[in-house]
């Protein structure tokens, strides 16, 4: 590692480790004060010859998920399959990325501009940067101009999806960052009242399915702040008792293109 972390050299693809389960993930999340919002995550597992993409978009009227868990590992950060094209591009290291996705039910053309310092962990290497997010979002037949806030993250390490922690990234109503990480949602100093969610199944080292959940919701911190943001972690009921089977929260349409 260089003295500065992250540095410009950490923004692109990294050299794979030797472990079979080594992976690299690029993640982009965005929202306003509630919907519209969404995310896109690209996971590369070069030692298994596998990549997967998971994306979600929500407006006041509709929501959609795109999930392809059996993509070919690309040379860069562009992936495609029948009905799906996605491209991630670093325009200026540490300052600006663009995200483009095209699929039948969901499309994105967004610019992520860094607005603050990274929340970073050199070992295992990962970081997240707060961003202003602008561009176009299409969910179903509805296309809108988006202007809001978000985060983008990058990690590369040996990952066991069955031992995944829970994290929250968001923004308070007064403009401060909201971050929390823990072993599970009950260990966090932040609660979330979800307004939209989606779940995908990763695989544990033994091949057993591991449901992973993402939620967009209203955040309330232990020090009394409120805001909006995203929770990611193992599929567990939210603290208001809603489960993954709640039709009012789960994604209304899904493209399983793998």
C-alpha cells in the first residue's frame, strides 16, 4: 500500500489474490430524500472465472431489479449478456465516475462526483466515497432526471458471503455522512425504516445459497439525527418487523438474465 489510501492507483482493477474466493467489488448507491434511488454493484471473481452484476432502481411509482450472477469476467469494467449492458468508467481518479446500465426494466446514466474524504480500511482494502449524483434513471417505462446524493465503494479481498457483515451508508437531513458497520443490523447504532428492498442469492464456499439484502430507507442514528440511505447485509427482517416477503417493499419486477 502507498502512504495514501485510497490513492489514484486503487481506483481501477487490482491484482487478484491467490485464494479461490478472492473477489473485487465496485458499488454505487444513490438516493434523494426517499425515492427515486437505486444502486449498481459489479463483483469480479477472476479465480473462478465468474462475475456478477446486481442493480436496482426505485421511483415513487415503480421499482425493478436486474441480476446476472453468471457473467464472464471482463478485461475492464464493461459487462454484457442477453438483454444487459453495463459500463463503469473512472473519469478522474478519486473525483468522478460514470455508471451506465441498459436493460429492459432498468436503465441508468449517472455521474458520481466526490464530495468528501473517503471512509477507508487499508486491510482488508476497501473504501467508500460520498458523492453528488446526477443523470438519468429509467425504471420500467418511467424515465426521470436524477439529482441527489450517494456513495461509491471499492473493495478487493477474500470474501466469504456466508460471513457477511451489515453496513449502512447514507446522508443526514443536515448534510452529514451517516456510516455504520457491524456483525448484523441489531449491532448498528442506526435504524432503518425501509421503503424499498431487493434480495439476491450469493454462494457460500460450500455452494449453499446466501441471501443478501439491500434496503433504501429512512435512517435514525443513536445521536438523534435522521436521514436517508442504504443498508446492505444478510437477509434479515428489518427492525420494524418487515421480511423479504413483504410485497410492499420487495422489487416489483426483476430481470434474471443469467
